[in-house]
C-alpha cells in the first residue's frame, strides 16, 4: 500500500478517516495542485520580497507625535511593571 500523505498514526498503517471517504473525494486528494502561470508566479515572488518604498520627506509632525506617544506609553508601562 502506498502512503504518500503525512498523516498521524503508525507508518504503513492506512488512515481510517481517508479510507472512509467516498471515492470521488479520495480521487481529488491525489490530484496535483494547480500551477500558476509563469508571469503570475514571478509577480507573486516580487511582491513578497519588496515592501513599498518610504519617502522620509513625507513624514509629518503628526507621525512624529504618534511615534513619541507610543514610545512614551511603552516606557511608562515598562517602568510601572518593573516598579
């Protein structure tokens, strides 16, 4: 018997859940996953590796205030916890 799927249990022992599935479902479990077009796969790889560029000149005073507020809140919370 061929055990190609990683399932819990002893190696070589058939999986009871899979054995009780209807034949139409078991056939779909052994089908290969669909492949993406090369252009789509390349675009997905580029999008996963690249983050949007940050223009440091567009940071506003509100951004600075929000950062300082969060920083000070974390600092005060840490000091209160350690005290």
